[in-house]
């Protein structure tokens, strides 16, 4: 057989060849579960059954082939894609009883309540309101009703998902076997009732102001918003703005996923990891943001947001079970020296300095 027909035969020779192979790998991982027959002499694939072990064999085989070529940008990109699609890791973690309960909570709330509220709003409430207020502009009705109906639902979902995702990441870290990384600065004393907990939180906030605030926590909270601002600015560039926008979002989504694994690292160090290994995190993030982009493009932003919350726990698990340490340990000189977060970092520092000045002014005013 013609060896060039198979996506696993040798390194990619061109960008087109790489694209074809990525498509073939994705189709193979999703729809074909294969067994490798004599991988030393040939790359011939015998198609078997639809079993999870087939996915694991395909993934492990490709991972071994790419293991020695992680310095290559193309191979690093493929490694990121494969790590995001590591369904065998998801299967192993989701098989745990306690994790499956958290998954069920996420599925019920985001799949039934969130998506259900959107369908109810779009197909029942919005037409009724538009018929009652026909004299108003349709866009005005849509904006008002979506603000009063949809936004509160998703605000609540954001709050409740934080707890479930933290539980899933903690249990996944234990199951996968990596060392739990919990920052001591974010730890909250246990055994406190509501009154004591509220006092503790108030004390923490006051301490943050008096000590010119915890820059690391505020930095981590503000940076994603600044990166979204940067992405929006890049989207204004003619012809290529949309592509830049998607790529920046892939880095942002990778940051969201690996943030649960790098809890002991400072935000600046996390960003440096991504900047030094852009090809890997572009591949990982492209897979992560794909469901959101497709749903938001064809069904609207809120539908994309709901789909994102449905798939996010899966990619947190694949990030925890990923082999990004192999990529990070490679020679960083093989990666291009480009710092794409310069604008977002600059905006972040600017607002942090404003916040620091305001905090010192308020603290100083109280002491006089």
C-alpha cells in the first residue's frame, strides 16, 4: 500500500500534509478505534471495533511517535491536540463514583437548566413578548428580556460551576496520580460556620487593602479580561483578524484548563509557560474552544457559553492528565521568541497600579 496515505507514516512534509493528518487523526479518534499491527515495520492500521481500549492504543502509539520530536512546532501542535483529545484519561477519571456525581451535577445544571432556559426563552417567551410589544424594535426586546432572564441564570451557573469544577479537578489529580498543587494563599480554614466564615472573608478583604492587595490573585482575575480586550482589538484587523481572534482564544482556554493543574505557580509563570510553548497550547486550546465557537456561531453566544460549561470539565481532566511537562522541559529555543501577551499584560499592570493607588488612598484616609 502507498505509505503516504496513512497519517502516522513519518513526519509531516508541509502545512497541507499536516492539516490532512490532523483531520485524519481527529476522525480516527472519534469514529475509528484501531489496533496497531507491527508498528516497527509499517504503519498499517487494522480497523477493529468501537472500544475505549482502541482509542487508548491509537493515542499511545501517536504519543510515542511524537515523543522524540516535541521541539518541532508541528509535532508540538499535534501533541497539544492529542492531549486535549485524551478520552482514555477522561474515561478513567469519570469512572470514579464521586467524580461521576459531579459530572451529573454539571450535566443537569448546564445541559437541562441552562440550555432549557435558553430554548424556553428563544422559542416561547421571546415570541410572546414580541407579539405583546410589537411596536418596540425586536433587538430592544431581545436585549431587555435576555438581560432579565438569561443573564441571571448564567451568573448563577458560573458561581455553582466553580465548586463542581474544583471538586472534579481535585479528584482527577488524585486519580491520575499527579501531585496535588493547592496554593497555600488560597486555602480557607475548615470547620467554620457561616458567621465565622463571613468574618474571615471580611478580614481577608481588609488585609488585602491594607497590604496594597494581593497582586497575584488580582492579576490572575483581571488578566483573562485584558486578554479578551486584546483579542477584540486583533479581531478588527482586516482579513486575518478573525484568525488571530481564534488563536488568542485558544491560548486563553488553555490557560483556563491548565490553571487547575498549575495552582502552585504564579500567574506570570503560567503565562510564560504558554508563551514559551505557543504551538502546544494552540493545539490544545483549539480543541477546547471548538465547541464554544461552533455553538456560538450558529446558535448565539449564550448557547455557546452553555456548551462550554458542559465540555469544560472534560478538558480540565485532559489537562491534568496531559504530558505538558515533557513539552515544557524541552529546549525553549526551538520555540519562536514571540510574546503575544505583551498588550494584555500592559493593560493588566496599568489597572493594577490604579487599583493600588486607590487602595492606598482609602487605607491612608482611614488612618488619619
